[in-house]
C-alpha cells in the first residue's frame, strides 16, 4: 500500500509549476517583442552647435527713383517709303541693327560718338570717320581707328550690311543709310511713323526718353547696413554708390542708362528695383536661430556653457543666422540657452 503525499509536498509542486510558467511567459515575451531599430530611436538632444564661418555681401532689394531730362527724337537720315519699321513703345533699338527700311533697303542704327553728317568716300578723313571705325570694331568688325576711310573700313561696312541680310557692294559710306542713336541701345518711348509712310530726310522717327540725370534709393538707405563700400546692381550692371546720396556721376549714369528697367521708370509699386550689396563681402559667423538671445535692453548674444558672447545679427537664410561678434567668435554655442540669460 503506497504512502499518500503530504499536503506540504503538493503545495511545493504547485508553486514550482507556477514559477516555471511565469518564467516561460517572460522569456516568450522577450523573444517575441521586436527590438526598436536604431534609426527609429529618438535622437539624443543636441545641446551645442559648432560655429561656422561664411562670406556675406548683405544684399538688399531697393526701389529706385529715376530722374531724366527731356525726351528727344531720332530723325530719319534719308527719304523714301517706309517698307519696314520695327518699332513699338518700350522696345529697344540696338546699335548695328536695322529697325528701319526705306525703299526696301536697310537703314542701320549706329551709336557713333559723333553722328555721321556727310557721305564718306574712300580717302575721307575726320573725327566722324574715326567714330565710325570705333563703333564698327565694337560691333565685331575690327578696323584700325585711323580717322581715314580706307578699303578695310569699307569692307567692314559692307560686312555689316551682309549680316543684316542685304548683301552690298558700297563704294562709299552714304549718310542716308545710317540712323544715329546716342548709345549702344536706346528705348523707344513713342513711334512717330508707321510702315507705308513717306518720309523726308530729317523727319522724326522715334521719341526716346530723356538722358538719365540721376538715380537714388526711393525709400532712403536702410538703417542697418553692414559697414563697407557698396555697389548698386540693376539688370546685371554694377556701379559704385554711396547709399545715402543719388548717383549723378555722368560716367556711372551712362552705364546705368543701358539698364532696360531704368528706361521706362515707373512710380509707386512699379518703381524699378535694384540690389544694394557690399562691394567686398565680409566674413561672418553662422549660428542656429535658437542660440540667439535678445536681452531686455535690446542687446543680443549667444552663450557657451552659459558664458555670454555679444554679437550683432546681420542676416538669416534657411535656418542659419549670420552674426558679427563683438570679439573673437567662440568655437561652439549653446543651442538652447536660458531665454532670460543676461548678455552682459
């Protein structure tokens, strides 16, 4: 007859079984629960930022006020029936092109320093010949500017007409085939004739805006410009300027007069726009916007391990703040300084 198990022994067996089940559950959960990939783990907070350097030209978009003299007219150099006239208000006429055709022959616009005032046979000498030679060279038909009209200059004139689709065999330079314009390009304010008109020599063809007399910043110079010499860029043309003063130098105005947006200067919101920039970019430091503190007294700074470094903010772009430090820039700054940290 077998001896029965005691109640104590049965209790121990039950406790052991339950313990094994619990351990199994824990191990199973650990086995079946996937680990969080490193790429999905939240990044460790960045508390410092390494200060970088960059070049900065402090570009400012500025509206311009343009002053011009009285409008002027361009006169036809010859007579005949207008068989073609490429003219519309706001368009430009370039030197070396043929906007006008009289009796189906091209009349070439030419920006000579001295208007052609006579016909020029071979052997003619004078300043008008020299002016013609200089402009032919500028247009890509190089000749020596001797002031004497020779066969090389005559060949260059014929080549100019050939390029315009009118093969010519001129034996002299006729004044009636050249429309004088005051610059390499002029803007049309008004067209005085149309195709089909009968013209007399000296009749007005085109009205052009007056000579550029001054260009200024319409709203004045920005008050927070970085110190340094400045240039004004208009339609890709750069001239040296003093932002607080208008441009009145004739040489600089001659350069700006070639800018199309200044040819038809508007008013109000339609005023032409230029870019004011430093002539020589300056070196600045780059810090994150969150690092910059503005103290109650208006001073600005960043901190490094809670030590302040005073600075001046000069610009920002795509999450970068460009600053100039009062002293030597720190190598790193705190990315999340206390907002009430003093800048002293």
